[in-house]
């Protein structure tokens, strides 16, 4: 069984420092048994990031849908694992008002970082919290999971305006905040006509991440950890998208509708 002190030592060994902004996508099963469970993992990161910011995705895209278009920041349960569910229940941080891709944040300027998310009309639009991670040079820690769980890559999709990544028809979503106030607006969710989930193919970028210094490796508990630099990730994926567009031999410019090898010439 791993203790909080052991986790703190491993977090620091990964190069995380007190002033970092860190996002964690987590498999508790991969980490192994932890004394205190998911809350201890969160507490370990918060202790290290005493002058920084911890961000935990608390996504609800499977429960906030066109058939059930309602998000309550206090009660909507994340659909992406045990640690996000633990974070969403905590009162020592703040959960954003994004209807499908909310995040829980604790630390320096946490409330400001997640403010305004109730106005997001897509999952990860430019100028909002998920895209902001690249601006601040956040570290994305994939704890026992791969880049298919790296939500940040969706921000590059939206920044570059990749076709066929969002639903063509919007639906009206209603959001209830901490005070019980409700707002509604039109919203476009993720949709691709050629694959049920483009994020499954985000693993296509991993060779480029390793070659370009975007990603290094670490360990937390028993879990292998991918440590991804958000700014370098954004810049590398943008370079790849631009290279694919400029390649006259490539008929299908979308690199995430199937598993494939991205030519090294696109990013080196």
C-alpha cells in the first residue's frame, strides 16, 4: 500500500515543482492500493503544488447529452473514473461550470482559471480553461493512462478548426451554478462521422511527442506516467496538422480517424 509521503516523493522525482500548473488524468487501478484512496492522491499533489495549481478533469459528457442537456456543478457526477468523482465532491477547490468538460481546480488563482466556463459553446474552445493550459505551460500527467485520455489535444483540434470534429447541429444545454442560478445556451458536442471517438487515435502523436521532447516518463505508485508539456504539445500537434495539409500526397488530412504512423518529416 502506498502512503501520501511515498507519492509526494514520486511526484517530485517527476520534476513537478511547487509553482507548476498540473493536470492529472488518472487510473487508480494502475496506481495501485493507496492509503486513503483517491483523496490521498489529490492531497499529495496539492502538498507538492503549494504555490501552484492542480487541475482534475471532472467530465460529464456521457451524462450531459442532447437527451439530458442539464449540468449541475454540485450534483452532476463525472463519468471518467474514481479520482474525478472524489474531486467533484471536495469543497476545498472549485469546479468549473463547463457542461461536458468541467474541471476541478485547487491552488493559486483556481477560481479565476476556471471562470467563465458556463459560456463555452464547444468542449475545449480557444480562450477557455482547457486551452489556457497551453498558455501557462502546464504539465499534463497521464497517470497509468495513454494519450487517448489527453483531453488537451482536443484544444488543438478546435484551434486549428479540424473539420468533422464537432456536431453540426447544436442543442440547448442548461447549467446550474453553486448558488442555484441557471443559464442556457446553444452547445456543439464532439462528433466525427468516420469514427466514434477520435481521441482513441491521439496515440498516433506519441512518437512525435517523444522525438520532440514533448513527453517524458515517470512513475506514481505502480503506474507508468506520461508527463506532457502542454505548450510543446500544442505547438507540435499544430506543426503536424499544418504539415499534413501541405502534403500533396496525403488525400485524407485527418490523422485521427484511424491508427497510423505519422511521418517524422511532419514534426522533425
